[in-house]
C-alpha cells in the first residue's frame, strides 16, 4: 500500500515539474526579449523604437525539466509583427523543442493619411501628415518623405491616421509598348547603357521585354520614366 502511494506521489510530482516548465523564468523571458529585439533592429530603419511583447507557451504542453534552454529565431520566421521564438532544451532528461509567440512592434515616424481617403484619389500634400505608428503591424513598405507620394493614386481606401504603404498605391506606368527606352545592363563590376524598343507597357516594378536594334530581345524591370534595368 505504501509503495503504491509513493508511486502515485512520484507521478504527481513529476507531472507538476513538467507543468512548471510551461511557466518561463524571468531570466529566460529576458533572453527571449533581447533576441527578438536584436533580430528586429537588424532590419529596422534608423530612428525607430522596438518593443517586444512576450506570449505564453501552450498550457497543454508537458515539458520535461530542463537545466539549459536556448532561445533562437526559427528559419524563415519574421522578425517583425506577430512571430514566434524557438526554445530548445539542450541540457535535460529529455530534449524538447517548442516555439513561443511574440509580438514585435517597430515604432517610427512615417507618412499617414490626414483624413479618410477613398480609392482612386490622387494624393496631395494637404491629404498627408506625419505620425508615429507601429510600422510592423501590417505588411508593406512605408514612406518617410511625403514628397515621394504627391500625385500617386490610391489603389484602396485609407482610414484617417493610417500609414500610406506601397501596396495601397497603384503601380505607375513608366512607358507604353513601342516607345524607345533607355536600358541599363548591370553585372559584377560593369554597367552598360543602350536604347531599345519596349515590347509591352512598362508597369512599375514589373518585368518587361525589350528589343534592341540588333533584333535581340531581353527581359528587364521597369524602374523609371522610359528606363529599364537588366541584371546579369
């Protein structure tokens, strides 16, 4: 009877110890925070502020006690916004590997809509303002210079104080099919400029085919007013 009670107590204590592993120690939480901040700052623009909110492990996990837990950023995991930090046990009775939810905010001063703006509007200086926002809250590049947005057309509506992001803008057409364009061919250690005829419309950021005077055709990227860039 006593032996049975001892076994039950042992099992209970083991379960409690495993359950305790789902509650992270303050020192480990700080290491996770530092790792997330370092990863975010590596790609954050200068003058921005990074803040990290640490989530909790899944309460259903039953992890074996571990003497050494190593935080790491899993491959392919974003360093901004809602993400996850890996935790692996490197010194324990059983090796385990789990992920911990985090939210990484990157605050910066960027261009926002001064008031609600409908899709199709051509942006003017009066419609834009500067504000400090979490640029990691949504995907898409933001702008720090309102002058770069003057005359651009919105592809979707913007709410007041919402950041003007690249995906919210209509792509510009830099030239039409049949126009003569300047083609810059760049490679390692060299760059050559030449003229060619556009075989299709040059839409900002999209590939376009051009034909050189020799008759040879090539694909490049529309990068500006009657300008195409080929990378070798």
